[in-house]
C-alpha cells in the first residue's frame, strides 16, 4: 500500500470506517509480525503482540494527529508491546527458574551463512541495540523514524547503531582470533 493510499485509509478509519482499518490491518499484519518475531523470538508471541498492537491502534486511532505517520506510530506500538512481553518473560524466568524459553526464532533453511551469522549476532545484542538495528537495517526506517518509534532522538539512534556495530566488530574479531 502506497503512502498516499495508506494516509487516505487512516483518515477514513479515523472517521469510523471499519473496512478501511481492516485494510490497514491486512497491509501491516505480515511486516509487523515479522518485526515482532525478530524482537521477541517466538511466532505465537509475535502474532499476539501484533494483535494487541492493532487493537490498541484501533482504540487510539482518533488521537493520531498525523495520519501520514501511521507506519511510525504502529511500529512504536508494536515495539512497546514487544518490550512489555519481553519484560514479563524476563520476570517469569527470574521468579521461576524452571521456565524454559526459546528466545530466538528458528533459522530459515537455505539462507546465506554470513547473513545468518550476522542475524544471530544481532539477536544477541542488548534490547535497545537490537531494536535499533532491526528497525534501521531490516525494516528500512530512517534514523529519525527509528528514534520516533523507540521514543528517543535521531542522535541517540545513531549512537546506538554505532555501539551495535562496535560490539559486532569486537565479537567478530574475537571469533577470528579463536
């Protein structure tokens, strides 16, 4: 869905057009689920996160001041939902040591080995660094948009991306030395 069409659908949905919101849901469901999966690492949780995010978006759609920024807004809602889910999962682990969690998604067979190594390394970065990398490099958001989604400034995003690259270089260097 192109930006102008998406903006039109958002405006229609803000006026109560359920079919327009349904169109937005279907247009965003797959990319948001993919994004949530990379953040949280579990398909069922990712689907739940997207459903919760879309429900929150529907309930709060009238408060969206800039319909043309719907994509940034909905990604921020998904990011917050994923963070909440991650925090709940972390608390469960701390309170129930026997809880076993598969914290990373299964790898799709047939992908280039180097790409898989980098993805694996990114998945092991701390949450803020990982989220910034996924939004910027996988989802294609600008640093400014990534900052809005994560609730911080463009400059902070640039620093987070720099730190992520530094950590990845350090890990790769250590791997070469071994």
